[in-house]
C-alpha cells in the first residue's frame, strides 16, 4: 500500500489514448493486445476494472490496484471512495513535469492517469463527465496481489 501525502493536491486526472502504446515488445502493448476493451464513456477497462497509468511505485503492468479517493465515487462501482483498476502503463519519469508522484499541472499533480480509446466521450481534466472527481484527491493506492497475464 502506498499512502499519498495528504498535503499534496493530486485532484487532477489526466488521460492518454491506449493507441499511444506502440512498442510491441513492452508489457503495456501485450496487455493492450490481449484485453483491449472500453466502457460506454470510452475509458479503457478490463473485466470491469478501469485501466490506468501511474508510477511503478504503485505496482507492475497488469497488477490490479484499488485506488481510494478522499470522497465517495459511486460512478465506478458503488463502493464508497474506491476505484478498482489495472495498471496498463507507466507515467514517463523523463517528462519534465513528472516528479515522484506523477505529472505536475501547476501546483497540482496527476497521480492517476486514465487510459482512453478513440471514442472517449468527455474531458477528465475539466471533470465534465466525472463530477465525482472534482476536488477529490487520491489518498492511497493498494496493489491487491492479482496480476493479469499477457
């Protein structure tokens, strides 16, 4: 389990298109090839779990994780404050705006990045489709120990 510092504003949620993963030798690409699917809003998902990008400190590609938010998030699964997810990619530590927790957007960070498809309907950054994420930081990420094989 990794607790997120409670004095850090990480209530920004970035996104990336799953098609940006093109290295055929990577675990990310293999996972995508085997499991690629999307929910009705265009978010990548595997067996009902949203596919996210984060830093390797939270787990390996294919690991199931539970992302706990400060406030309730009923959209995801009806369980208060928890998003069940699978790590599908890593945030790029070589990006100039990346630190030990995620990408910086001004004084805020994006610890969790959602993976989307070409038919994504919305804008996570502006929380148009996801009002439950507005001012709702991640407080911890727990690797469950389950890993998807690819």
